[in-house]
C-alpha cells in the first residue's frame, strides 16, 4: 500500500538529491567541457569565496530579523484573533492573504511602498514630520536589509499567526479559569500557561520563518536586484549557475544552504519543540 508513495517520493526527491550531490563532486561548467571528479573542491571553493561568505552574512541578517519579528507579530495577531468573537473568518482570510501572495508580487508591492519619490512610507513619514526628507531605503546596506526583512515578515507572519492560533485554540479554557480563581494575573497566565503550552506551535512557526529567511530570493531580486549589499546566499548560488554557468559551484552552494537550513531547523525543534499535555 505504501510502495506507490515511496516510489513517487524516491523519484521526485531522493533521486534528484543524490544526483545533485554527485554532480557537486564533479566539474560541471558549461565553459569547461569536462565532467572530471574533483571531490570536495567545489565545496571548498564556495566556502572560501568572499562573495558567498558576504551573501551568507546577509542571509544571517534576514534569518535573525525574520524569525524574531515574524514570531512576535504572528503571536500578536493570533492573540487578537483568539479574542475576536465576530467576523473571525473574514479577519483570518485578510490576515492570511499576504502569505498567499507570490514573492515577486510581494516585492513589487513593497517596492511601491519604499519608493522615495512616490512611496507610501516616505510620504507618511514626511507628512507626520518624523523625517525632513524622503529616505532612500535601498541606498544603504543596513536600511535595505531591514526593508527586505520587513517584506519577508509581512509574508511569513500570517502563517505563523495561523499556527499559533491553532495552538491557542487547543488549550483548554479551564486552565485559565482555574488560574484566575487562584489569583493569577493576565501576565502570569500568559507566561506560565500560554507560552509553555504554545512551544510546539512556536517551534513550527520558527521553522516556517527559517525556511523563508534562508531561502529569500524573489523579494530581494525585485526590491534591490543583485546588489552585493543585500545579496542572499540563494541569489549567489543562482549567479554561480546561471551567470557564470558553473553548475558545480551552484549545486555545491545549494547543498551548503540546504544543510544550514536543516541544522537550524533541528536546533529549533530540539531546543523549543516539546510535546505538551493538558
């Protein structure tokens, strides 16, 4: 009964994975007519390339900002929805909508917001006299990274909210009622009951944010192209493969990104995920 499913998974996942690892150990360059075995030279070349290391550092920025902000914003939205009694389905659909938007469309929308001449954000800041002149958000490395991270958070926070909301809905209300009878304040009920019982949901939400943060590509390309100041690791491996035609480097870089995603995900699941009982 399970054999067809295993066959599909093996054909669509494991076989391409094994083939990619094999190709990453060979010369795979359209400009070099050879497929010689080179061992780990592609990996050492990628890991010592200053361009890839700089892109990896940018990716760490996106990962840190995206995971923290999406968790905070998503949890706040989930708490809001949890306490809403009317029109919850409509509000939930509105909140989830950014997550369903493709990355390129998301980048286009936020490029209009961050536009220094006609953008909504600069117009609002200048109109409220918070700043004296429009800010060129993509003009500096730090401001560009923050702006891109906001775009990523806007897209991943809704799914975090849905996951956390499901966790909130699974907590029996009697626990809060008993705590209130015992004199626990709202803050203590949140820190001693809600957060500990939300650990599985928070871990899954962090996992979703991690995958988007490390794999950021579409939004960055639309907002700032392939600028070195905001280049992500996935953008760099794309340049290896489709600009330099060095597919060996591109596949090796993709394997490095995959392993990094796996390690961070395992860290979250081992450190935060816990089975809970009520």
